[in-house]
């Protein structure tokens, strides 16, 4: 299985790279700045049975996306995991911060998919990574929530448009996941404590939890699933 993962140097991206490496094949590890972290991911991919291919690139830059897409001659899956943006209330967000959030967190799902289209084999998948902030209020999540909501809408549009090519498009919507991203939340400890208390499964998600859902969506037994937003949150959205 040959896959491309944006933002694969840490967190959910790294966990997904390791998970999918278990199938063998090549894993394109995209990163923005932290080459050392990307090298760590690459070594973990090797240990898991895959062949890592590290590629630096800014997913905001269309030229970089074109270059990233050309890393391999074929793909069984393209996974847009990279996300970056501002966590501020609406009245504190600057226009350039809003644009940054959209350009990193949602636009590459469209543009990278288009750049990879001739390399996506029949039966392949495109997968986005979203969060509950797309449908629920989260303090300071206005820009990122809007980006994730747009990503989910784009998932449905792409699913229909790419279906003649036998390419499936789905998105995993995660609950509160224990990654470095939590460090950017206001009152982080309180957020974690509240989530652990009200989540029916009694804990935060892990990057591995989300990676396993991505893996499930790539399984041939999921071949009738497309245009779906799969919520993996330990039941948090139910309360």
C-alpha cells in the first residue's frame, strides 16, 4: 500500500504513518519544518514494515503541493492530516490568521487531491482529518471549526465527483485527542479534565485511535463507504 500523509512528522500524522506501514509499501512522510521529527517518523515506519519517503513541503503553497504529489508514481491513499491555525475568539482573529487556517487545514484536501488524481489508482482513497469543533462550539475555535466544517463539506463533494474513477473520499472526525495540539488550548488542563469527565468512554482519544479508523476506511471491506464523516470520539458527541 503506497500512501501520502501530510503533516506526518508528529501526532495523528505520525501515528497514521506507522499504522499504515504495517501493510508494507511506501509511506510518504510530509513535514513543514521539523526534519528531525520527520526522521523519527521515518524510522518508526521502517520498524513497522514500510518504506518511508520523506518530503518537505508547505501545504499552503500550490507549487509545493505539486512537488509533493510527484513524490511517487502511484497512490493507494492520500491523507490530508496537516492543520495549522489560530485559536482565538472571533473578535481577536486577524484576517491573515483566518487565511492561514483555511489554507493549511482545508484547501490542500482539494488541491493535493487534484494534483494526485492521475496517480490515485482504481479503488484508492482520499481521507481528511477533522474534529468535533466542526459541529460543536469550542472556545476559540471559530476559524479552525469553520475550516473543519468546510473540509467535511468538501469530502462529500469530492466523493461524488471522484466516484466515476472508483476513488472513495471520507473524513475521520475526532473528539478531543491527546496530542501536542492541546498545548494551544486556553485552560488546557480544565479542557482535558472536563472531556475525561463527560466522555462516555472515560478518556481522551489517542493519535493511534484515529490512525486505526483511517486504516479501517482503507480496508476493502469499507469499499461501499464514501462521502462519510466517521466520528471517533468515545461517545463525547452524544452527551
